[in-house]
């Protein structure tokens, strides 16, 4: 929690400042991982690479299960997590120096190259040394828990912590892109109710406040579930207020090419 608060404070200083802070652990992690994989491969081809000492026993827990919805969702979540770096770069093209598109494309290529080489290298080494997690690869490559081994574990810990910075750097730009397309949910009900209350408090006793609310009428009934239901909630919130009349105006959403939406009124 303390580290998350620290990352939050750093991001409050600006995108460039947070980028400089994250760059150092990132380069350190890449360097130490290439050193680990490179040394392990050299020892493997030289015939001096050993195997994991005292590996944990493989436990068989439960019976084999079928492909369930939970497993599919779990695999989907793991896959989308692996794509957060690609998403952050593609959404943050405007943060690159000119030429932005070229620099963003080169960054994506470098990221793919680093990911592919480290993944293939660790996967290849896992079999001859009998290791499952990368921690075992580092221990075997450096022949014990020495300084380089501790540096590898420290770099892995730092990069996992720095991964939280992706949300700080990418989410504002992603939200801005969605706002340009009109996709984010905007809660207009609370300020609207405050405004109606302010106007109602200033009206004369013989005056009636009429509120006209547009109501989308979709092609199919279940399409209603995709909308925010602001009109329904507004009517329920004001139905018992004296001197206020709610009028809904339906807008047909089944619109053909070149046709104007059909409208009608009801009180």
C-alpha cells in the first residue's frame, strides 16, 4: 500500500516525471533478465548448467476438470493482462515525440522483441534444469543465492510494483479517447436533480414546473438494459414532489438510412 501511495504521489507531479521514475527499474529488470537468460544459455551449451536443487514435489490436487466458463474467463483475464503494455502504448501515441506514429511503432516492436526473447529463453531453460518459476532459473543460472540472484529477485519485485504505473499513465488517455467517441458513462442525474430542486424552491406557489425528458425506445425490449435508465430514475425521484410534472418524449431508435427519428409526446 505504501508503494502504491508513492506511485500516486509521483504521478501527481506529471507524466514525464513518473516516466523517468519508472524507466530506471524497467531498464534494470530488462538488463538483469537478459543477463540471467544469457548466462544460463551459455552454461547450457558449455555443459556446465546444473539442475534445480531440492525441487518442490509436484502435488496432484483433485481430479481432472472439464473446460468450464471460469477457466475460460481466467484465461481471458490472463491474456488481457499481458496486453496492457500494448494497450498503454497504442493509447499513448500522443505522448511520443514527433514523428509520433513512427516512435510508437518502434517502441511496440522493441517491446515485442524483448517479450519474445525472454519468454522463449526462460521456457527453453525450464526443461533442462527442471524448473517451473523463473526464480529457479535464476538460482540455477547464478549457481546459488548470491548477489546476482538477489538482484534478479529485486528487479522482478520492482517491475511488478511499477506495473501499477500503467494504470496511471494509460487510463487518462484511454478515458479521453472514449470521451471523444461518447462511450464513457456520464452521471448527469445528480447535478440535474440539484438544478431542479433549486428551480422548484424559487418558483411561486401557483406555478408548475414541467420537465421534458427524452426517452429512447429501442428496437427490441432487451436493448433497454444497455441504457442508463436516466429518464426512469428521474421520474421516480421527482414523482412525489409537488408542483412538478414529468413529460417523457419517446425517440424511436429504429432509424433507417436517410430517415429522421420518429418522435411523439406523452404526459
